């Protein structure tokens, strides 16, 4: 019997997959517990439409992420930090939150958790950070730290 899984089922498949299972397993376990719906022609059609819509959404998000990466590569982000007088050191260090705020001023909506700073930035000058825009898509962004 064909069923459409409503949830991930260990040993059977993942949510949204159309799988062929034994009639007894389907009726007595999957359908009864609401883990799957029967694979009627109508239900199969609806499941296929959902799958296509999901794929289109993922493709659009991926294209948008690639466009964002192109823009980020050509951008130098200026972060203003407070520091001591007469060429003194910077107070604190540059965080993902500081970089996220500077990117927001430039029109990018990137969460601070998606910004990876390898070495702590504690001096004025230039540095480079990794920004994860989408799973498997990231960009190296140049940061210029200036005195506020």
C-alpha cells in the first residue's frame, strides 16, 4: 500500500515521502497513529504539488543567497568602535552583533549568529570574517574597524 508520511518514521522514510509499505503496517500503525495518510490519487497529487512548491521556494532562497554573496564580496563594512585617546587601544572587541548592525546600515539583513570571527578583533584596522548566508553558501567580508 502506498502512503504519504506526515512525519519522519525510523526505518520507513522522511516526512513528505511517498513509500510502499505492507497493508497491515499501514492500517494498524502508520494510519492509526497519524504518521501517514493513505496514498489515494488525490492525496498523491496534493503531495506532489507540495513537493514542487517546496523545491521552488528552496531554489528562490538559494538564488537570493547567491545574489547576497555577490554584493557582500564587493563590500567593505565599516565598524565604529570606541578607543583610548592618542592612538590607544580599542575598548572591548568587535562582535558579530557589531558587524550585523553595520551590515544592516548597508541594507543587509544578516543575523549575528551567522557571522564567524576566527580571531578576536581587538585592534583598529582591517580584518576579514566569514558570513554564512545560506547552508553551504558563505562569503568572506572585509571589515574596517575605525575609531568612533
